[in-house]
C-alpha cells in the first residue's frame, strides 16, 4: 500500500529501502552494541559504580542505545542521498513535484524510524544483561526522538554536501564518530577532570546522551531541561540549514 | 497556450578554478534559445554532442536553472510553479539509472506516489504490457538487461500520465525490438493528444516521427521548421557510390563518407555529370553508383557544417 501524498511516499520508500537490507542496517548495529556491552561490561562491571549505586552495565545500556540511535539515524539519510546521487537514481525524486519541505520530512522521518528501530533493538537485547530503571519515560522518548531527528538532519546535510563516498566517510569518521564516543556513552563526565568536563559541555551529543540517560535513572550530569533546550535549539538550527539547502537545490540542481 | 515554451533561455556554467587561473571564461551551453512547442506536437531536438540539448531538457525538468530567460510547461514556469510544471511533464533521462532496492512494480508504484496518485495498478499494468515488461514486474531492476531497464525508465516517466513526454535519446544503444515497441507506444500516446519532445542521434527516427524539428549547434538554434520544410531546404538528391580511393579535397569537403561509401549532394543531372567527371579526372574509380532523395541527415550535416544562415522560421 503506497501512501497517497508525495512526501509520505518518499518516507515509505526510504523506510522500505533500509528495511530491505535489515541485516545490514538494523541487525548489524544491534550486534555491535551488544559486543560493546559484553566487552566493556565484563571488564568494568566490578570496578565502576556510577551515580553511587548504578551498576556499570546498567549505566552503559542507555548510552549504547542512544549511540546506536544517533549513528544509524545519520547513516540512513546520508547513505541514501550519497548513493542515489552517485548512482543517478536521485533524478526520480528530483523530477517530482515534491517540495523541499517534503524532502526534509521524508528523509529525516525515515532516519528517525531507523534510529528508533535500532535503538529499540539494542535495548531489547541488552536488557538481558542488566535492567535499567525507567525513572522518566517521557524524557527517554523525547531525547531518542530529538537525537534521531538531529542526526538524521545532519546526515541529510552531509549527503547533500558530499560528492563522493570518501567525503562522506570523512564526515562520519572524523566528526560524528568522535563526537558520539566523547559524549559520555561509556562514562559519566562527572568522572572527568574539570577541563575535560568543560570541553564535554561544548559537545552537543553530550546533552542528547545525558538527557536520555536521565530518563532511565533520574540522575544526570546536567539538567534534562537544559539538555532538551540545547538539543532542540541545535536541531532547529541544523533543520533551517537543511531546508535552505534543499530549497536552493544545493549540489543536486545545477 | 504552448505545451513547452523557451524564452530567451541562456545557461552558462561558471569557469572552474583551473579555467579561471588560465583566464578562460565559463561555458555558455545554451545561448539565447527561444521556441515553443504546441500541444499535440511530436517535436525533435537535434544537434551534435555538446550542442546543448540535454542542458535545455535539464532546465525544462528543473534539474538545472537558466542563467537567463524563462521556461514553462503548459503555462507553468518551471522555477516558480515547479510543482504544476512537473505534474505535466514526464521525462525519460538519457542515463540508464535505476534504484537497486526495488522491483519494477514497486518502482512504478513509488513513482506514482510521488505525484500523489494512489491505486494506479491498472495504468501500471497497461504500461508494463505496452512496453513488454509484464513478465518482469516482480524482477529486481539489477536483474534486468540494459534494454529492459530503458523500458522501465520510460514506464516511470509515464506513470503519472503526463501531458508532455520528453525522451532524451531513448533509443541510444538499444535493440530494434525495443525501438519498435517504444515508437509504437509513444506514437499512440501522441495520437491521443500527448506532446512529445524527442532528442536523438538517429536522424531517420526523427524524420519518421517528428512533425517539427529544431537543430542546435553550440547552444544556439540554427534551424527550426517543419520536418518537410527542412527536407526541402537541402539538396533534393544525393549521389551515392563506393570507392577505395581518396577524394580530391574540393569534393571531399562536401561529402558524407562512411567507410567506402561516399554521398554527395547533387541537385540535377548536370551536377551529377560534373561530379563524376571531376572524379574521373582525379583518377578516382567508383562503383555501385546510385541516386537517392536527400534525407534529414543530409540537412543536418549541411547545417552543422555551418555554411547556411541560421533559420529562425517559427511555424
């Protein structure tokens, strides 16, 4: 069944695209996250307690879930656009009456769906190792949604900007990956020296993971409202950039 | 209201940094092009590689923006009213592109959906049948041959029943069967009222199908007329023969040479005698001599040789 309006069809197509290669786009990231949990959890479980009472494995689960959400949301929009640009199949969308808002909703929407699907998968598998609390479930959903939207939008911008896979890999490996890893996925930034705590506060990814983790434990390094404001504000800024690039046809219309 | 209108359209690609460093200007791919295509016409856009045909079509499709001028489809400006313009337009791109994630039917359903069309299976089935794709409906596009992929491109362009169909070299590198199937189907759509804009390097196809033709050279329209009028403008007859010898330069410069076959314009018996006499004098042995009527390719070669004044006859 095909959706009846243009942007919903593009959303459906983008979702179907990653679902058709689900082993690669959903299964593989879940396995990776579980491996992280097994290795780090095994090494550090008996040595580290976070927030005073939380076991390291339980602490790690929300971080890994959010990291998977962020990385896969980014991968979805960026890989779809760069692939279709290079293979030429983007022309099928370029020739349609879809507006730039339609493009934005569809590409970011499908990234959110993939990010949340992978995140849910990681969570379901990892709770066999430790069950975190659910202190504020609405915050869990809010930060997962916002984080996926933010990275889906960044992926859209990267996909439009990159002209070859090498440029995309540079964006992914030298920007997204370090910012994700250094955002507090594997540790609480409260354990860092003051200087590095200050540096971490300049990383917008930190607020996504910290706010998301607050939803589980009711404890965080920063107020969830501050995190929500920063992440929401950052998303609005990158969304404005993405919509503008789509409106002017940046690197997709000559 | 014309189906397609180009008004004083220019397209200049800016110089690359290397070209700028060498003091070279950007490339003017389309230079002040104006013409209209009326509803129901089968219109040919001809020209050598790099003449600006695909650039014109890209601007029509909204894939690139004119540097100056305006392009419209059924009165809708392709920049300002892009959504309406694109609803009226179905474009078969020149490159053989496909989305490897989907099968043929999925691709066509998705393309319908982009245009807000639901429950389009009856038309999709008709397209599949007409283009000989019925047994490939559930095949992934990766599994199809080049010719089959080309058919799918045609189906994708027609899936929203556009009033204007643009075919950018649709038969490049495809077999005779597809050509026959494609032209029968497109001619049928044209008879039913669709406007067709065709670019092709197969001039016999253009001559057979197009009511009117524009010829482009270096981004400018150098001829625009009814096909029959263009044919009249050329030498009415052509002398054709085979030879293994090199032709004298003064004859060779007017000749169309394909391997051993030489074709020369000749209006009447007197010119034929003169040509054969000159060849005999130059010691050129000829065989299989025959006369034929001039065709569009002769007109094209004459015009591209740049010896004729550009025609600006809009009919």
